[in-house]
C-alpha cells in the first residue's frame, strides 16, 4: 500500500538554481542549530529528531516534490535495521528520514569529522563517519552502529558507498555488511526512485513538480552469519534491491 507523505503533485514544473541554493542554506542553518546545542550540552536524540524533521519538511517544501512510500507493512517498525539503498541524489537522505517509521541516522564521509565544531556536533548527533579510502578504518569507525542499535536506532548506508552518477546500481561495498553483522542488524532493502529527477548528482539545477518514491522490501536477517557469509549476503541484497527497482 502506498502512503503519501508530501503532496506537491499540482506544482508546475520549473527549473531553478535558487531552490537548490535555498536547500543548501537551510541545511547549513539546521547544522548550525545542532552545533549550537552540542556546544551547550543540550543535544540529545530527541533534539536531533526535531531538527531533522524540520530540515526534511523545508527540503520538500522548497523542492515542491511529492514524497510517497510503499512497503511500510513489510517490516516491524519497532526494530532497528541497517537500511541498504541505492543513492542518486542529495534528496535521498531526507526521503529516508521522512518516510522511515523510526529513528534513523546515516553515514557521512570521514572528511566532515575534521570540520571545526561541525564534526564533533555531528558525531554527537549520531552521524557515523566513514573513511572510504581505508577499509580497516571504515569498518572500525562504524562500531558506533552497535551503540545506535542498542538504543533502537536504525542506520542508513548507501550500498555502493556513494552516489551513482548514471543512475545504475554499481558494485556494492562490503562495509555495510560488516556493520550489519557486527551490530546484529537485519538488512532492510530500500529503493529510492525519482530523487535524481529533482536534484541530479553534480547539478545545482532543481526541478519542481517531481515525485520521489521510496520502496521498502522485506528484511534480510543476519543473525548467525559471519564474515564468510558476506559474499552470498551481498548477492542476496543486490537481488532484493533490483527487485524493488
């Protein structure tokens, strides 16, 4: 069953740069709010949730994009998961945060951790930093996923490790699967469609009147699996994602 979260289906199609820049500005504003709360030790999970909700609302309001989702009845929303998805657009994260019925945090590149004040605040907010150039460090840095899982928080990770430039589903990284096994998280196949029609990768031109649709698949359990099972788990996950496409 499909659920509509934001309806801008009557919005005219317009191609502009100012909306994209406005989204960036609002993202900076929300990040500053998180940094400010962290600086005075007033940053907790509920405060982060409130900022994320506000951010997502403004992102889709500015983008004039309709947001829908299906498959919400395929999994237990009271359990934490590792959401494994395709990644095509900057709009993917707000699409997940807006439609997933539970607390979710995401992965960011390690370089952001070194940004003064911002990196520390993002870490306190539950963002996981990954060094994409060092496999061992990447796996070790995601130990934080265990703590999030214990608190019932799900983690979103792009299966390919970054955004696809041509829209195709590229080779998977092993990191997300190590995280799922270490944290004891079932995988939740997630397919995001249409986000790149709003804000394509590498472009500052956004298009209004578009539709972003998120499809959630059935969870893939990881209990009892080990590192030797990762290749088969990757194949199964890839098939599950492509089945949602």
